[in-house]
C-alpha cells in the first residue's frame, strides 16, 4: 500500500510541472517565508553541504542559490520531471547536484549536511515524525534543518461542511504538530516552530479540485471518496455558506531544528 501511495504521488507531481510553477501560489509564498525565517540562522549554519528535499520546480531552490552561492548543494525530489524542470530553470552550476531521492525509502548518510531544507513536502511522508528524525541524523553536529508544511488544522472548512452534511471527508490528514515536535525533541536536537494560517479562494469546489489535480496535490491518503451527487451537495453547501465562493485555510507550520554539537 505504501509503495502504491508513493507511486501515485510521484506520478501526480510529474504530470504538469509548468502548471505547478505558474499556479502553486501557496507553495511559493511559503517558500519565500521559509527563506525569510532562515535569516536569523544564516550565520549559524556550519560549513558544509546543503540538501534540499522535495525541490519541486525550485521555489525554495532559488533562495538557496541566492543565500549560499557556491556552497555544494544536493537538490532533490521524488519526481524526475520536477528535478529536470528545476535544473533547466536554474542551470547546472558546478556546486549543485540535481537528483531524485525518496527520503523515506533511500539510505541517507549520517552527519553529512550542514543544512537540510524542505518546503511543502513533509505532509506527503507516510510517517512524518520518523522521516524527519531520519533526516535530522543526516545533519552534522551544529547543522540546521528548516521545514515548512501544512499541519493538522489545514482545511477546517472542508472537514466541517462534510460533517454537517454527514458525508465522508476526502481531505488528507496532515502532520500533527505537537506530536511531531515532542518526538523530535527526544533526540539530540533543539527544536523550535511557528504556526499561522493562509487562505485561498476559488470560484467553487470544482475549481479547487481542478487546481489540486493539475498541481499534483490531489493524491488522497484518506481512503475515502464521494459520489458525483455528494460532490454537488458539498459544493452547493460550501458556496452557500461562503457567499458564492470556496475558501480554504492552510495551517502553516515552520519548523527549525538544530543538531546539538
């Protein structure tokens, strides 16, 4: 089941990288904000190599290149198409290696990286806490990991309206922030985090669904589905409650982890 889920994710994000790059506004905004959150840590990052996971089309990669110049970097993603798109956009500087990486399945070297980053990727992990812990041990002593991802309170409208109507909610489950922080804090790490919300608006539920399908984020881990009739019912109820529109809320989590020297 896990392998099928990962294959579905890989396929979904490989379908239309150009659309993703042009229309994934929440992911781009979060990448910009993640880069801003790096400013206070910039001179705390020890010498050494940088690893980016889930690079996508390069929203955050652009910031890494700007901030760290000639440092050696590994820019990775599960999707070959995303890696290729990112590489074509940025070029191939001698200090950057582009490659595919399945963080959950592939082996990672211990104590190698000075900085590990990931923007809107941890929500796709089958076991977010275990995978982030695995990544943390790939940090060298004093190294830093920065992640941004949607937390468990993402899409509260979707969940509420399905509950009101008594129909299954097909929204994905997202990492549970408190449990994740507690888990990571048990290791040789200093952990800090920040949470807030971002909203996006669509003409209707169908437009929201189309956007998720085209940018690769429609892969479901809920194991549930709706009939055509139930989708129409949800759309009518949602737009009625929100004045003829569909608004969705993202629970943004920004995580900073430092491996204790």
